[in-house]
């Protein structure tokens, strides 16, 4: 999931957030609701925002869903541009992008 941090707020690109589907997979829908539950802003047409206070919870959630091995790695990993610093707290669930 493409991500950037500005002013201690993590922004996840709204196009990379899993979509809720009424008849969709239970795991994918649970992942959507879990991400939504700790987001400060969560609209389908805007990047989702996560304040620094919830980064620890976000990290644990992403690690937990990665252990299920049900979702693709790209769906549960934060992808930062090469020129952006990755906070230590999010390093275990992050990677560098292609840019």
C-alpha cells in the first residue's frame, strides 16, 4: 500500500485500501474494517489517515494479517518512496517503492 508521512500523519493511498464487498471474503472484509476502525479519516475518495498514536496498533494489525498468509504481501505492506524516512515503529511492515 503506497504510503507517505506528513506532520506525524501516515497517509495510505485510497486506491490501495481493500474494498468492502458485501459477499466478499471474510478475511478481506475483516481487514477492511480493521483498517477503517483506527483510521482518523477513511473515505473512498481520499487517502486514509493514521495519526502517530495508532501506528503501533497498525503495525500489529498488519503483522497479524500477514501471518494469516491469506492476503497478498502488497496488500499488507506499507510502500514508501526511496527518499522518505520510515519510522522504526513501522519498519517491520514497510518496504521501499520503485521510484
